[in-house]
C-alpha cells in the first residue's frame, strides 16, 4: 500500500496544533480547589469512563501507526531490493559498453 504523503503533509499543521493543545491540557493537573474537581461518585465515574474511552482510542491509534510503520518498512525493503537490481544492471551495461568500445577500437 502506498503511503499517502500528500494527505500527511496537508494535515500536518492541524495535527501539530491539536497535539499541542492536547499536551497543554494534560500538563495541567486539577487541584481540589478547582470548580471542575469532581465532588461525587457520578462525576468520578464519568471521568473514568472518559479516560477509558480515550485510552481505547489511543490504543487504536498506536495499532494503526504500527501497521503503517510495517508497511513503510516493507516499502523500504522493496526499494532497497530494486536499487541493488538497478546497480547490477548499470554494471552489466557498463561492462558491455566497454567491451563494445574495445571491439570497435580493435577493428
């Protein structure tokens, strides 16, 4: 599968902005004096459910990233294989060209 570099490049600025916003939110730890601090079990349960959902989404994201990394590694291996074949072909053609030049020179 081809890597959709155009999509990645197109979305990169927005992804960076969102990542920075998320990082900023996670760096702030609520204190007991904050009005958003949960005061009853229902609020705590809702936060736990939200955290578990977020963890599930992160696990899915990591899985997709690992799959894409594996596809990228396979593509690199294929490119390396093709590079070796092309180098071999260039060497064979160079030898043939030198042999042809020598044959023409000796004639």
